[in-house]
């Protein structure tokens, strides 16, 4: 169970290799500072920050973002280090907020490489502070612990670093601000490539680094494959985990055979999952002739490695997501470099008074713009080449997907039959980037769900600006929830998935009609406060019972007739009909339910529950937020892309949902 810390509280750490996950409502700068036994930072080389993201035993993000993952290897830290401070700061000189009191309380969690939370802390009570020491990992009598600090500084990073005894505090703070403002880390360097986790190696462009990033001018051409999914394999594109927060919660890979050795002290952090197989699954049999020399390989559905076609398609979808992320990062980085180079060249021309007279200055400016256009054209050419290959791959992969991965308009649903086994993952929608709007990558999440789902019925920043009417948006959000619930019912074997609905005011009666009329629900939707209390009480009792049985080593001693199927609770119109007790039960189900077979799907507008204040912040953070309309709220923490999410909805006028649900109901009747 996760230890939810309060300010000043500590908790022991049993693992040396950790991740620090940061979630904030606005982009923040994340850094990590090493200090000795007196709490003093001995030099700038003891601080990992966007301008110098890697230090022995540390790695942080290269940019400001709303979500961060910091890697820590306690065994690789220098002997003189006794403390590791996690620092957060609001970017200076931008258009964003200038104090933490104006944003949502940041949330920080310490996790293992398997994604399991060890301790978490919500930084409440901040006001005028623009920089804060969030957590501190410290060594005491040979053992490491984590302490919730929450010490804020109105003077920003300069005041924070000065308080920790760093002589070059102001200079370093300026360097950090400059690194963030110039977009030094537009492309975050990925962890080392995996070679034996069932994923395939793919050839694509890597994020280009400018001279101020330790690299050279971007050059087109192949680079060694690398994967941003090192320490923990997310459940699919958009799965929170290393969560597009989006891509926000993630499921670890189930394969586990051999424990990998720890990295050498002072060396790079090994992001590979400690329980992964050291031997990759067999490669797929060749199904297409090799490409002619100089021509791109012809895409084939299922050409990734895997033990089954389903696993190969899953890995292939992930490979497509990685390819699109990296090639887009390469393009953006190259454009940034071209613009920076042009600005510097023009600035040099204008700094010399002699070049401002006559046509010499105009000629120099035109030459700088011409070089800029040439670099951008080269980057665009490389991007278009990669996008063309990805478009062809999507064209052959999409029709070959099984029902769990397919869109509702895929003909595979017309041949649907209830499955005998649970699939690896489930499709919740599509993801795309503005540079490649025509390419849609399936957003897959691993099953069973490790996080609840929140269908945001509030006024989102939809890409097309539609659905300003809150009633229409609420109806569409409920339609989205029904489509997701129907897909979950369809991909589970008969009798292994049960759906409950809480609809206190009955406002979701029309969207819920397909579920009610087909008879796939465990009971009719619960109405009013009494219905809310009854359903929550039964599911809470179920979680308690299974939790005690599992932790007591008596999982096979559950009462006779106990329903062992996975449970899904759909909640509409929260917090209508909820009292304080019901709210606490809902939070309990969101936190503890997924580990014991009870999952949550909320259709809610967060603003409607604003009266609870920060009490519900942990609830919203524990859920994977989805939108009923296209919205670019999902982001990956590796290259910082804002991915546009589109929900998976049933086409207008289609009867496929009713056909699928009728087969699910028939199979359930036969099973019972």
C-alpha cells in the first residue's frame, strides 16, 4: 500500500532504483540536488537540471512539463552524497503562473521500476513560492528513507539553491532558466534501447540536438533504435505509466524470468525492467518479399516479435507510436535549431554598425533566411519520408487488428464471437500529432485495467471548439462511457466481467439504454442517494474481503458462490447524490479497487465538485482522464509531445453496439 505522506513525515525505502513521478497542473521545471551529510550542495555538478539532465545516479527531464519522471539509482550515487532533494520551480519569464498558490497542488510519488508506488506527497499550502523542495531522499545509518519536505521559496531557484549552500546559486539558476526558455530539451534523450523484451527494433530518425545540447546540426539518416519505454512498459499508447499522461498510469510487462544485474556505480542508470526475459520471443515468419535495394521495406501486419499474432500486433502498434514520436521530435528539434541559428546570424550582423549601412546587412539577412529555409526543407523532407512509411504501415495494420484493438467501424466486429481468453490490451481511442494529422495510432491500455477512467464531461479545450453546450457534452461523455463499457464486456470471456451503474438523477437513461435493454448489467442503474450508498457499500465490502483473503494467503477460501469476475462501476453526475461517506468510499475504490478486481469509470465535470477543495485531488489524479471530443490533453514525458486524443465511438446509425451486446448477453445466459 502506498504511504501518503504529510509534511515532515518519512518512510523507508527498500529499493535502490527508483522513479520520482511529478504531476502538476501547469508546466514546472524539475531538478534533483545532491548534498552531503550537512545538507550542503558542494557544486553545480551536484545538481541535475534541464541544462545538465544526467549526473551519477540521477536523470531528470530536459524541459518544463506538467508531468515528469526522474530516475534515481541510490547505489550509483557518490559516497559523499547523503541526501537527494527533488526540486520543483515555475518557469521564469514565461506567460504562465508565477507562484504555486495560483495552480493546483503538485503531486509527487516515489515508485519502483515496476510502477508500484512506495510513497506519495501532495504539496498543499503553497502560496507565493515559485520554487520548492518537494521530497528528500536521505541516508540514515546505512538505510535510505524518503521525507516529505514542501519547503517553498518566493525567490525562486536562486534563493532555494543559496539556502542549500551552493556558492554559484544565482548563476546556476540563470542557466536553468535559460535552458528552459531556449527549449534546450525539446527532444528528451531516451533511455538505452531494449533488446530482449519482445519489442522490435525499428529504423527511424532520432531527435536532433543542436550545438548547445551537446550535439551537432541535425543530419538526416538512420540512427540506432532507441525506446523511451525503459523502466516500465506502459500498457499502450496513452497509458499512464511511463501516462501519455497522458499519456498519464501504466502496466508492467508480464514476462519475467531472469533478474538483471545492477549497473556499476557511477555508470548510466539501467532502465530495463528487472523481471524481463533475457530472450526475445521468436520473430514472425516472413510474409512479404524483401524490399529492393534503396526502397523502403513493405509494411506487413504483425511483423513485430511476439509469441502470438495478438502480441505481435500489440508490439507493432507500440512501435508505430514510438516511430511517430521520435520522427516528430527530430523535425521539431531541427526546426528549432534552424530558427536559433538564423536568429544568431542576424544578431551578429546587427551587432556590427558597419554592416547596417548599405546593402551588406540586407544581403546577410537574406542569406541567413535562405539557410534557415534550407534546413527546414531538409527536416520536412525527412519527416515526410518517415510519415509516408508510417501511413503505409497503418494502412495494413488497422484492418488486421482483433476486436479488442479495432475501431467500432472495423468489419471484424460483424464477425464478433465472445472470446475464450482475456486479450492483452484494449483500445480506448486514437492518438495523433499536428505534424501528422492523417496518421492515427491506436491508444491501447493493458488489461486488466490498473487505473480507473474519467470521462471528462466539463468544457474541454476541444480541437474544433465544438460542444460548448454542457448538456450536449455531458450526453456525449456518457455515450463514450457506454462504448468503453461495451468494449470491455465484449473482450472478456462470458461471465468474467460485471458492470454496475450509479446514475443518481437518472440523467443518463438514454445513453445507458443499450446496456439496460440488452441485459448485460448486473442490476438496473442505481438511483438517488440510497442507490449510491447501496452499490458503494457492496463494492467496498467486496474489496475488503478480497484484500483480506489475498493478504492472508487464503485467496481460495472466499465464500461459496462468490463472484470472482472483474467488476466495473460507472458513476454518472458525480457528486450528485454523494455524501461525505460515499465520497470516501469512492476514493477507496479508486485507490484500492483495481488491485482487487474493482474498476472505476467516472463521467463527471471536475468543476461541479470544486466545493470539496483539494480533498478530491488524489481522486482525479488516480484516474486516466479521457475526453468525449478530440483534445490534446495527453502528453508523453519522453519527448514532451502533446498528443491529441480522439475517443472510440460507435458510428452514427450503426447497429454494431446492439449486435455485440446481444451476443454478450446470450453468452452470459448460456454460461450461467
